[in-house]
C-alpha cells in the first residue's frame, strides 16, 4: 500500500475527443493542488472505450495539457513507479483485484442474461429499483459448475445487507450521506472480462495511491458506489472533492451552442495559455474574492480546496476576452511577436521590412485574442496597395460635403515633403496645421487619410502606422484612392 504521507492527485480523461474546458478546469485544480502541497500530479488515460478511444484523441489531450502548461509528474511520456498509465495496459491489475474480492467473498457470478434483466425491468415498471439479486444466493458449487461449463456471466459486488448509510465528507459539498439499501449489486466485471468504469477507476486509484479525487459533480452519484468497492477491497477511501457545473451565459450547461468548448479551439483562436489557466481556475475558486489576474506561481502556491465553491460557475466569454487583453498588454513586444507569429504571418508579415516589435504598441490595447490580428493589421503589409472597405468609402470618402478629396490632396503634399522627418509627431503636426488652412476639423481631415492608407476607418493609430510604412507606399495608397474614388489626383 502506498503511504498517505503526501498528496497524490490524478486527472483521468477518456480519449474520446478534444479536451473540454470543464475537463481542463478539473486538470488545473488537480495540478494546482499538487503544486500547492508539494504533492504528485498523475495523468492517467482511461481508454477502455474501444469504439471512441483513439491514439489521435490521446495526442490531442496531451497537446492541450502541454499547451496549458500542466506538467504531470507521472503518466504518459513521463512514466512513473505506478504505471502503466493507460487503462488498457492495466487489465492484469483488474483481474488481480477481482481475485482478491472473490477470496473475500465480496463478489458473486451472475448468469442473468440481458433478456432476463429487461423482462424483470419491464415487469416491475416504475417500481424497479435495480437488480433483484437472483444469483446472489446461488449455491457456490452450482455457480462454479456453470462457470466451468462456459456459461456466460458477469461478476457483481455483494453489497452488505447490514451496511449503514454510505457517508463521506466532500471537500466542496460537505457531509454527504446515501442510503446503502438503494444500492444494487453493481456489475464490476462484464461477461467479456472487461472492468466497468467504477471498478477500474477504484482499482487504479488504489494502486496509484491517489489521496484526493477532485472531479466534476457529475460523478457525485458514482461516489457511494465506489466507496463500497474501496471497502470491499479493504482499501483506504480517498478525500473526494466534487466540482460544480460550468454553465453558459444562459444558465444552461456549457455546450457547443454557446460557442467553443474545447481547449484546442481557444488555442486556435489565439488566447494565451496563461490566461486560460487563470480564467478556468476562477470558475469555482478564488484567491481572495477580489483578485482577477492571478499568475501561475500564485495559483500554485495559494490554491486550496477550501476556497472552491459549490455554486455553479458561468463561462463568461466577455470576461475571458477582457482578461486575455490584459495578458496581451503585459507581455511585452518580444514575447508578443513570438506568441503572435502564426497570425502575423497570416496577416502578410512574412518578408516584411517592418520591425514587428514596433507594431506591438499600436495593437496591444486593441487585441482580445490573436486571431484578430489579420483583420486589424493586414494593412501594414500591403506595400503600396490598399484594399478599400466599401462601407468606409461610402461613409468617409463619398460623404456629401465632406471634402475628402481636398483633404487627401493636401495631406499628400505634406507626406511627400521629405524635409519633414518620417516620424509620427512631425507628420501629424504638419498635417494638423492644414485644419486652419482648409477650415476643416481634424476628424474630417484625418479620416480620409486613414481610409486611404489603412483601408478602413477603424484601424490602429494613423500616424503611428504611417511611420512604420515606407513613404513611397503611403503615397502610392493615397494616389490609388484618389484615382479609384475621385477619378484622379
């Protein structure tokens, strides 16, 4: 038996698809608890569903875990003393556990067929309360004879008839009590020899010395059943902590109808992993009830189960966007270029003479996630071309009485003047002087230039952008706009 002198927790996903944000939160809590207590974080793959569990899905989960920065101490690709860490490679441990239960007289073979059980269920109707234990009292010699004859059978747990309430103190929900008399003799091993979920997970947790089982509250109904299995094995029951459900903004369980639900989707949309860990950690836990931005070091030193709430959490994507924006603003130009590289390349930055670090101040306060970069920054990489937004052309350049063509021509002369330093402040000041000369408000002067240079009227700061571009390219864009919209310079 592994001693309970340190915390050992596990995250045990089934590789049947991508890592859901709910599963990621569970992983984060287990990881943070292990780090806060100096314990061990185990990653175990529960791959016993042969139809849906695939190697591809396993790799998707491992990539998501690595992207989140949730390093595991034992598990796939790391190894460990209590492996293997795939359930399909642990079948001998389930067979051994079954033999232990047989020796203890804690299980019995059941020969009732599916048809038998369906008929009993139909006959009982609404009063059906589970398996009626038909085979529980079969003569052991008769049962063994049927097994020896090859009769198909399952193995059921023999729930003690005098068992009192099944009770445990949940670290989140508090004291829990379930009447044992409503627990039927559950199947532990199927007729093909494979373990059921509840049996396999208990065997694994016992053999791996798991001290705390932190998981979603959708498993709460499994807990009394699993406690019965722990008791039958003579094993110590771990501390349970069940996490509340994550809801969408409409108050319903988070699902695809609310948008992205997997870690991979948020990664592809350009959220930072630090933000995702921070945001998901706050879906049910808080540092002090006030602090929102929490770095990994603080999470790993301050996390505790006593600050996890049983109130359902709401996945507020607007808050996530705001938080991610805060992370972008604090990351600095060099780190931003590195993190944003795929989206900068998509925007056309490959081969650009622009120092991409100088783009960061323009955009850092205007980005919520990196996949907005192509839309917001592509104009910087057009060279001497411009892609005019039709709505902006209509509202700014073609607006009646706006004198947009006059503004463009006047600013073009200033921009073409090589005596003016090619810097934001001198260029902006020189153009601003035209307001008095032309009797024009700054907005009416600068908006046409913005559309001509950046393609639309909602780009990052205009003259900061112009400073990053080549003078010839800016003039070429203005000339194109004058010709395209007004029929010439």
